[in-house]
């Protein structure tokens, strides 16, 4: 078992490239050591970063773009074999894609359902819209805001008991507005 000390969060940032909205990957390194403000600023800076041409859809610095273009020209079954080989090394996966993923379609509009994400990450969070509903606060019914969130946990990597404790602790932190 490999346990990483830092959390590198993979998210998608939507940018306009040559008049077209394009979802671009961004890995925010060491989010466990950053404030919410630092994370927000990093996302905003990524949105402002200039994309030179339509073949350069990667935000992160120092990536080789030629290899990505050749990879995309290969037949799908060959790309899947290559992916399987690449994903065998957890250190490579962390470097390329981070340790956890967040997708937030609730930012694009009202979503009245739950999102079931598909991810190669051991933990993936899918955030929907915030909606107002009645809820019990101090034994009385009041209108509250609820965030629809799905957490996908790879049971091959994370056992059910620690996963349940993590989700319970995360829920408590969110409900009590931790770090806000």
C-alpha cells in the first residue's frame, strides 16, 4: 500500500480557446497545505492563462505536447493498453493526474439530480447545485441550503470503514462551515 502525504487535486477548468469553450485539466498540488483563498486564486489564475493554440489544451507548465498529439492519433484499443500500463505506477499517476478529483457541474447551471462520476482516481467528488429545502435546525423546521454531492470511492483502494468515517467527518465539516 502506498500512502501519499499530500493531496493533489485534479479539476477541470473551462476556458475559451479560439471562441470555443474547452474543458482543460488542472492539477492543484498540495491542496492540504493551502487555504481556500489560495486554491481559489490558483483556479482563477489557470482560467486567465493564455492558450497559444488549439493543440495546446494543457494548462500545466513543462508538459510535452508532441506526445499527446501522437497518442490521440492511435486507435482506441492501443490507447487503452497504454493507459493500463501507465496507471500501474501510482507515483506516475499522482504526477500526471493528482490523487483525487473534483468535478462541479453545478457551477454551469441548476442540476436537479445526482451526478455519478467515472474516474480513475481512488476518490472523486461530483458537486451539483445548491438548492433550498426545509431542514431541521435545533428541533425546528427552517429553510436550509443543500449541496448535492456524490463521492465515488474505489473500494479496491480504500476499505469501507475508513471511507465511511471520512465521509461522515467531511459532512460534519461542511455542515459546520469549516474554514469559511
